[in-house]
């Protein structure tokens, strides 16, 4: 039931303190023409409403959430405690710099740590998400070529396994996209890459490990080919969880990167809160960054580099996400960061090993932090699809893995257990996957009908995507 349906005229709760400033009403011309519809509830009704909604959702605090490519790991509560400190929350972005030096220090320290982990020189925290970071990074690449009078570079090379945001960002930055096929080993096809590399190529976008969970062993050759044709190399850092503290994108030959603080560096993401996709770059691109933090004689302040592409977001980006990320970095420290990556890789391989005698793995090799199964054979044999297995998982209290991605794997289920799950959780989840596999052979219809234990049963996803009902129709009340 929606909050508006529970609303009763005149019911009240007081959440806001008494107004202690002069009330200034808008002029007549600025007043709203229609009545403001606000739900009217008592405090306990409101509290129950949100508790009820929370119970209907599945989050990392409810159970296993192996959403490949999304790194839904547990976010330590200390991150929240730090982000809730009044010194961080009770500030205003227009405050003079000398009154928020502590916050600037947080950004500076986070920049130092993250540049150290990635092998970059400078970083901006403005982008609010990974895709926003990609767009920012591509603008840096564009500004670099233009500053050299090199206007013929109109293409960005993107492997066919890439996340959809990569080609989308390239197009938004004004480039055309050249898609490079992956070889049978899941890595970039070097022959095709060499064919595509030329003096019209502005750069390459790549994530390593890639979206099928494999570390591209030819990475140095790949970045060399791109540099040799005059292009720049962009690292999509969304999969850094597998390699942080172990290997640096800067050392792989990348010039510019983004990170997903809301994944790798442990901040609730998705519906859970704002994101942060900081962009780091090597020295030769730093002159194009949005405003960067500069340490003056007396204070830290933001200064726009001479050839800056301009600001990408108001003020300093989603600052409290940076506080959480820094807390996470400082808690784990130099030893804990690579240990987290090793745990992520170990857990993924453990689970892959537990499933590979029934499910078909898209690639047989040792995986990094995630692995992809293809349910193509199962579907042919039983009619049970990746979607059916995913829905069956919901009935067993497990959030489904990423489905039908990457696009190069038919009937894909992409599993990323993350390092924060115990052996018992992984064993329990593997048992559920195996049980569903057996049900697929014996009672396929049961899986076609799943889920049956969730607040809503199977939805028409196409209808929901094409015709979403996003606002309440107040006329219904009449
Ligand atoms: C490999 C990869 N690149 C880029 C992104 C985009 O990140 P965001 O969702 O923060 O825009 C994602 C998101 O899942 C991803 O998995």
C-alpha cells in the first residue's frame, strides 16, 4: 500500500523543529497553482510504513547479494559513523575555504591514497558515478588531443565485453565507437585491435579484469598498441575490487581512470545513496582536470587548472561518499586493501569450483573477483533459462546475480560473491544453485513460476521498463 493510500486528512506528526527564522512567503505569482499533496500520517504509521518497505527489499544486510559487476559487498558501519560526524554534515559548500580545511584534508588524503593505489598523479572527486567519471575522463582525452592541434581523432575503441556505459560515454563525448571482438579466451583480440588502431583513434576504454572476470594477460601489449598509434588509454576502474593493492592501472599503461567508490571502496550504492566516480590521471592530463585541490602556504583550496575542461558537478562532488571511502581505506590499511582483493578472488574461484560440475562456465580459466556461467545448454535441455534460475534464487533469500550480461555470453549469469562473505554463506548459496539445477531437470514449471515467496510474484519486466508508473494518480481519490 502506498503512503498516499494510508494518508488521512488532518493526521499529523511533527518532525521538524519550530521555525526560528523570519517566514518569507513567495509572491502571489510564484505561488503553486495546485494544492500540495502530502501524505498525512501519525508518527507510528509512518515508522511502520518504512519498516514494511524495508522488509520488502533485499539488501546486503539481508543476505547474499552476488550481483556481478556491481560489487555489493558489506559496508562496515564505521564508515557511516564517520560520514555522520557533525564536522562533515553541518557544513555548507559556500563556506569560505579556511572554515572547512578538515574536509579539504579528507579529500587530499583520499586523493593521495587512491593515486597511490592506481598509479595516477592527480584526481578529481567531482563525478557522481562511474559513467560520469567515464565522460569526464574522455573529455580529458579530447582536450589533450585538441591541445596538440590533433583534430583527426574521432574514434574510441571499446571491447565488445565492455559495460554499456563505456560506448555510451564515448558517444556523449562526441566520439564514434569501434567495437573490438573478444577472443575465445575472453580477452581482447590483439589482431583486431591492431587493425583498428590508427591515427583517427583518440583512445581505448578497457576494464581489467574485464566483465567476464578475467585479467587480460596482454594488457601491456594492448596499451602499447594504443599509445603507438597516438591514442590514450582509459581504465574503467569498476572492477578494481579484484586487483586493488596488487597491480596498478598506471603501471598497466593507462593514462586516465575512474573508480567506483560506491562499489570498491564500500559505500551503499544503487538505491542506497549517492555515488562517486573520481577520475585520476597521469601528469600530462592533469592540466585539463576540473578544479583540483592545491596546498597554499596557509590553506588548502580548489584551483581550476589553466586548460581545465571546466567543472563537472557543483562544488566537490558527493563528499560524504569520499569520507566513507577514506574511512574504509584507513581501516584496512596497506595490508588490508590487497587482502580484500585476494579474498574477493578466492571467494569467486571457490564458488565457481563448487558449481562447475553442473553449470557450464563461460570460461574455464581461473577467474578474478567474478565469474560468468552460461545457461544455454540447460535452457536447451530443460527450458529453464537464466531468468528462471534467478527468480528461483529469490525464493531462497538470495539476490540474483547479474543476468544476461555480458552480452557476449548467451544466457549469462554473472556471480560476484565479494570478499565479505563467509565460507558458510558461499556453501549455502552453492547448495541453493545446485538444488535449482536439479529442479530444472525434474520440475521445470516450478522454476518458470518462481518467485512465489516474494512480496510480488514474477513481473512483466518489459511492461515495467517500457511503461513505468512513477507517480501517484491523485485523481484516484476522487
Ligand atoms: C564495468 C563497469 N563500468 C562502468 C560502470 C558504471 O558505473 P556507475 O553505475 O557508477 O555509473 C559499471 C557499473 O556497474 C561497471 O560495472
